[in-house]
């Protein structure tokens, strides 16, 4: 009987450990977004500058610096100064990466918006939200539909839930 209890305890412990490690790794969507975020080729930087910006006063992020880039689809929504055009809705396939940096040499997290209306993880506006460390640790799963982010991204003056023009006019 003791052997059976021990085996049951081992199986239960293994199940708990597997579940905990699965959550940390995130979903296939999280992994796909991380892979896309790591590739900077073809992206356009906000205001056409890859310089790190100090976080804004109303930022919900702990990191001291950030910079934001847009894939070729999203970049069609930037004006001649590299800012998001007023009143637009980003088209399907838009991919925006906000890199969050602890200091000038330490990238902490990718905060990602990916416009995919048909994705099961998309919010009502069609955005899939990602919040992932470069090593793959998921800080906020895409399954949560940006619930930790939407408050700041809904600030007055946001453009399709993006806030760069508000934070860095």
C-alpha cells in the first residue's frame, strides 16, 4: 500500500511540475510571436530612430528604456515623420514590437501587438498581445488578450490601442 501511495505521489508531483513548466513556456502563439520579434529585418522604427527612449511618466512598465518598431504592413500606417497616422486602424498582419530595456545593454522584454482577427487569442480589436522575455519566458500569455496591458493602451489619444504618439509625441 505504501508503494502505491508513493507512486501516486510521484505521478501527481510530475503532473504539477509539467503544468508549471508549460505555463512558463506559453502557447504556440507566444512562441511564434517571440520568433517574429527577434528578427528585426524589414522593420521600421518609430520616428525612424532606433535610439532607446526613456520610459514615459505613465508607462506601466518597470524597464527604464524602450524602442518600438513596425513590420512592413504596420509601417504603412506611419506618416512622413515615422509617427502613427491619426485615426487609423492597423491592417491585418500588422506586427508591432516594443522592446523594453533595463539599461542601454540589457533587453528585458518584448511587448508585442499582432493584428490577427481570426486568431483565437485576438481581442475585440483584432490584436494578439504578447509579453515575452528574449529567453522565451512568457510574462503574460497571449491567451489573456492583453488584460494586463489594455488599461494603459486605452488612454485618451491612443490610436488603435497604440500609445507611442501619446507617450512620445
